C-alpha cells in the first residue's frame, strides 16, 4: 500500500533536488511518482528527486480545489513514471530536466532507461528517466509558442530507438552532440567514443573532454 494515499486531497509542499519547491494539493500517488495540483497546473513529480514532503502545510495564498481530473488519468490501482510518460505520448507538455530551463514539446517514445522528447526549439532530445524532475501537461487548447499544426505537427518518429540510453548514444558516435542543452562550452562537441560509462568528445578548439554518462541529463544530435 502506498504510504501517501491517505494524504490525497491535502495540501503538500515538496522540496526537490536543486532547491526547487512545489506547493499544492496531492491528487494522486504511485510507486515512484506523485501528482500535485498547484492551482493552475498538474505536476507529475518523480519521487527520486523529492528530498522531503510536508503535509498539512499552510500557505499565504490559498489554492483553489481542482475542478477536473488530471489529463490522461486512468482507472488503475497505481500510477508510475513509465505509465505517465507512455500516456503523455503526443500530448504537449512542459518538462523540467536541467538548470532553470523548462523544455516544451511532446514525448515521442519511452525506452528502458530514457525517453525521446521533441521540442520545436531543441528538436529531438534523448533524456534519461532518472533526470526528469517533473512534467506538466498542457491544456488541450494550448500549443507551445502558439505554433499551429503546420508549424508544429505531432509527428511520430520513424527512427528506431535503442533499448538503453548508452546504446542510443553509441549509434551517433562520429556526430556532433549537444549535452544538457549546450549550457556549457564543454558540452558541445563531436562524440568520438563511449567506453566504461565515459563519453569522449572533442570540443570546438579540438580539446578532448570526458563526460560521465550518469550525469548527462539531455543529448541532441543536430
């Protein structure tokens, strides 16, 4: 039995890794995820990033009771991160993975330890499941950046995906890669080798850099 079930409907404050905080009403909980309504959005938060939960907390600003169920809610005994991501395929969402920057787009595919996400800004991103901090579904009437269906079509990927994140990266050895949205110059370069959990890249000025694959939050191959 999930220990948080008895708190559904109560106010909660979550402290996440990276000193992020989320306040709202607990809507649902599963083996590795909780659903929080903050008065505007439903946030799907993997428990692996939750440092502590504070129930029955008070807030200066009242949060209205939710008037509808979360998008893609199912009548199942439990929810999980993998179920949520699979149900989110083709639905416009906002995800938070790295630094202070959200990514907007939609889930394309979910594999063993990563998922593929398409963004109109960053295009195709490969994201390890362990680094997803939260996911917020869009209202069905809204689209990222007000882009129309011709500018941002919901197109399923025809490119086969490898089972694991490391295998997927190995398919792109020899190509230019952008890691963690390219927020550091040492995270943009040509991927030349992957061995023993280390990614060897050559950055713009031909310097060799090694990145620990466990700490890679996103990768794209422009």
